């Protein structure tokens, strides 16, 4: 009889338990658990891996950063001259002998210059001549400053031209009035042939015009007189460094 009295209570507990299970199942169907995309999971794995790598190699990274040189002046690395692509400049010294075209006289010429000081194909040179318009024993002294331009330079053969000005002093020939003295305008054209990486052969034609001359067409003790226009031919060797 007592067993029969407890049956209603047991039935009530079973109904309550079944109701809770049904409600939970319905909630799970309506709100399924959120699943992360594969790409998001992969990104989390890579981030954690990178963080582990940085933490395990922090001392090595700090040492590399300490040894990396810093540029104190980043603007200095950029070329200041837009027509010059390289910072290096080719300088040279040259020695030549020049001859007057209309006489049998000759002299010597020393040249200091650079093929690419102004641009990749434009340079500048300073020349010193001895014995222009005189014999070797009575040599004049002169200097000239010229800008030179190289036309389509090849690997070993270069054509060039130039223009500038100079000044001539009679020097030991000061007693001869037919020798010009003063400022002159200069022009030149020639070629440069490289015998090696540092040594080259060059030949050039020079045409100078003297702006001030003391006299023209007046014979002197050297049996020669000079007009303002003065052409010469030169042949020499060039050493690049």
C-alpha cells in the first residue's frame, strides 16, 4: 500500500525531468555553438607561433639590431647631381707633346682633369703648356681651363670635344713682340683610346683665339710671327686613378 502511495510522486518527478530535457534540447537546436572559421584558427596559431619565436630569440634580435649601422644623414646617400648616376669620379693626369700645324715647332702639355666631374659624360680639365709660339729654349708659359664632353662613349674608344679659356705669358720669350700674351678662348676635339683600365692614348686638335695681342705679322728674331688664331695638334698618354 505504501508503494502505491509513492507512485504519484515518482510520476511527477519523471514528468519534470522529461520537461527539462526537452527544453534543453530545444534551446541547443535554436542556438547552436559558434564555430570559428579555419582561417581565423590558422591566424591564431601563427600569431602564437610568432610570439613564441620572438620570446625565445629576443637576445639574438637585440644583438642584430645593435650591430646594424644607421645612416646619420639619409639625404647624403641620394645623388645631389641629377645628371650624374654614380658618386665615383674618374680623375687622370696626362702628358702630351703638341705641334704647331704651320711650323716645325712643338711644345709640351701637362693636363689634370676628370672625365665625369660634372656629369656622366661631362668633365673638366686644367692644362699647362710650355713653349707655345716659341722654341724650346725660349718657352712661353700658359694655362687653360676647359669643360669636356664625351660623345656616346664606348668601352675603350671615346670621342670628345670641349671649350674654355686660358692665359699665356711670354716667359723667356718676353723680348719677342711677335709672341702673343694675354687671354685666349680655347676649343678642342679629339679621341681617347684605352690601352688598359688605367692607361690610355689620346690625340686632340686645339684651336685657340687670343683676345689681346701686342702685334701681328711682325717678324721677330725667331723668324716667326703669330696671328690671334692659333691651331695645334697634340698626342699623349693619360693615366687614370
